[in-house]
């Protein structure tokens, strides 16, 4: 008998049991990729090196470690000496240490690249062939992958997807053995069940009374109608206050339900928006069905056994996103797609065949825009995904996609929507120094001031000495920031003094409503987003709801990073050309 794993209580899992279990799981995970046979082949060969005497001494007698993954890569290429075999070899070689660089033929056997590792002498694993016939496992079909542009990117993307199927299957089969099958995963509802829950929720406001709620319901209905469309690329352009969060969820749930898709993923730029949106989704869909996943998230203390079990399952789901609705950051989402580590890549196969909502799409970093567009294109063309770019200030991204990926706007008559939701008046104040700005802010009972840098926000906060003054920036921990936002909302609602100095984190999607907003010169999208924090519910006239655009003193202007300076210069040019930047 050849042992793959030993448990703490003395049980043994054979290599054959582990190879079979991993291969079957990988095959199932690869269905959205159309790569079931290749995933099964990869799973069956990934631990072939564990048939060596050296590995058996390591596992049974605690001898020194031995490389067992290179043996499986060699076995894959021996059975399938072509490009498909090379893909399998990449995944097998990296299933512990991470996907290696390919390298080149001149690499020596001591290097870390795949070419180098394939030249190495490995411990004899010939006993693997006594139990397995790789020739009988060779895939009879190949995945239908459409090569986009230079094929290197498409190929590397597919390798990561297949790698995800293998490493998640490997983790899960090992976990099942080690725990004796006691680990509870799943416990979530289907997308169809969540769609029914959502319909029940929206039935509560089917007959709105106020004009704003009537318009929000109109937007919601347009999203529901467009959800029956084919998979692909969509834009959702809705003014601030138009109910974009609920409407985008409506589109995603119905679209996923009608197309048999199993996951909805929200990628959002700031954790402050994630926390806000995740709370909304949990209230509608149930805590156990929504995973909030970002670097700062801490699972709350459980109140009872049922909640404890749900939280434990969500903690496990954070490893591979095996949950119906995921709310995460742009950073977490895109870094995973370009990662090579098994822990980062486990989730990738669960991104395939998903509805992906990019909330506040204008916040995708300009310096990484093209790699992000390429990744979204791959997901749409080759992995059955639908992507929705959501924003009140929709960036012109459609032209960056390949001609086969045409975008469709979900909301009709967007110009009319912006006219309806116009609730503020813009005023260009020219240059305003800190001392003058301090006086202006102190004269206001409730006011928000947004500046471009953390240093400027901190300096202003320290000179505003009145009670009810708050500072917000990403220097604060998320829990502290959330606490302060809750206090701010409470003071605004109670009509108490509330002066807030913040960086741009507050201007995209954060649900606050001030009578006046001051915004340091920035890109037009930032200035219009900032206006969305003013008179959000339309309870005041536009003439009473002022958004003041100001230029800071020179010491702040000369230190902006290029990523801020470029849109700021463009915004100034537009302000000179147009008297009303919101028109």
C-alpha cells in the first residue's frame, strides 16, 4: 500500500484513493471550462511522485522531504507530449509551490522554472504505472478556447483556471480525509431560491408613492427586463440616488437564474462600500448566502449555534468562493486572476460562469486598465461570464474590448434620468486656502469636504475645532471607519452639527446626505460622484444644495501623483469649457 496522507488519529489515505478523489472533484470543477477530461487527467497524475520509496519513507518514517510534484509533471508530458500535456505539467508542477515560470531550454536542472524542473532527476516513481495507465486517461477532446490577440495571455489564463480546479480539488479531498468528513461546507441556497427571495422582497415596494421611488422602481424594472438578454458585457449607468445597488442585484439574480449560473460576484473599489452593500444583500438574501471577502474583514461573533455554523461555513467559503454571492474588492478579484499561488487561485474556477458586477467601474485603476480589460474579456469569451460595469459616471471602456464583445446599456434614456436626479448646484470657487476653507466649513452646520490627499484631510481636520467634526481616510482601520460613518449618519439624521473632512473614499457609493459639499479639483467623475453625497434623497431644492469646487493652495497642488494629476488637469480643462459640469 502506498500512503498519500496520515491523519492525527492514525488513519491512512492511499495514494490511489487521493488521486481518484482529486480527479473526480477537478473534473466536476472544470465543467464551466469545458475541460473535464483534462482536469481528470491532471488530478490522476498530480501526486504520482508519492509512489516513490523516498516519499513513503518521508510520510511513514518522517524522513527528509522529497519533491513529488515534478514527477507528476514528467508523467503528464510523457503521456501527452504536446501543448496540452505541457498545460497539465504546469499545473501539476505548481500544485504546492505555485505555478512556475516556463523558462527556456537553456535552464539548468537546479533552476525553479518548469523547463529546469523537467530536466531534474526525480526519485523512482515507476510503481505509479503498476496502478495507473496514463494512456487510458488521455483527453479525447480539447477545451473550446477562443484565442484572443496574442495567444500567450489566453493560454496563461486557461492554465490558471485549470490550476484552480486541481488545487481546490486537492485541498478539499485532503481536508475531507483529515477531518474524517466532519467539515461542513455548503449549506447555501441556490441562485433560483435567492431570486425568489428577492422577488418577495421587492414586492414590498411595488407601488411607490414618492416621485423618486417611482423613478427607482422604473430603473429596477428596466434591469429586470434586460436580465433576460444573452450573456456578455453590459453597462448600468444610473445617477446617484437611483437605487443602483438593488437594481444591479435584480439584474444579476434574474440573469443568473435564467442562464443557470451559480455565482454572483461584486467587485468594489473601497471596503466602506463593500460593508454597506454586503449588509443590504445579507438582509435580503440571508447571511449564509453572502460572503464578504477582503483583507480587512473580520467575521463577527456568533450569537447562537445556528449562526456559528453559518459563520464557520462562510470562513471556509472564503478559501474558494463556493457561495452564491461574493462581495469583494477590485484588488482581491484581479490579483487572484493574475496570481500563481494555490491559495489565491483556488477560487478561480468558481468565477467561471458567474455574473460579475464591477460597481463604481470608473475606479478601476488607470495604470492597470488594459490587463483588467483583458481579464474581463477572457471571462466573457471563454468562461461563460456576464460582466456589468456600473457607475453614475460611466467611463468610456467599451472601445477597449475586442469587437466580438459589444456592450449593451441596461437603462434606457440615461440623459432623462440624470435630468430627473439633478439635485445640486455646482459653484466654482477658484483657489481657496486652508484658513479660508476653515472659515467656510465652520459656518456650515452640516458639510462635507473632500480633498485629494490624506495629508490635506488630516491638516484640515486638526484646524476644525468645533464639536461634531470628523475625519475619514484609508489610514483608519475599516472597523473604526465604519463606526465613524455610523456616527456621521446618526448626526445627519438628527440634524446635529456634522462637519466631515474626507479623502475620496466617501464619494463613490457611500450612503450619506449633506446639504453642502466642498470638493477639491479632481477629475469630472470624482466631482460628480462627490455631488452624489449632497441632497441624496432630494429633500431640498437644487438651489439650496451647493457643491463647491475649489483649488487648494500651491503646497498641495504640486505633490499629486500622476494618477490624480491627469484627471485633475482634464477636469480643469472641462470646467473652463462648460459652465455646468453636470450637464
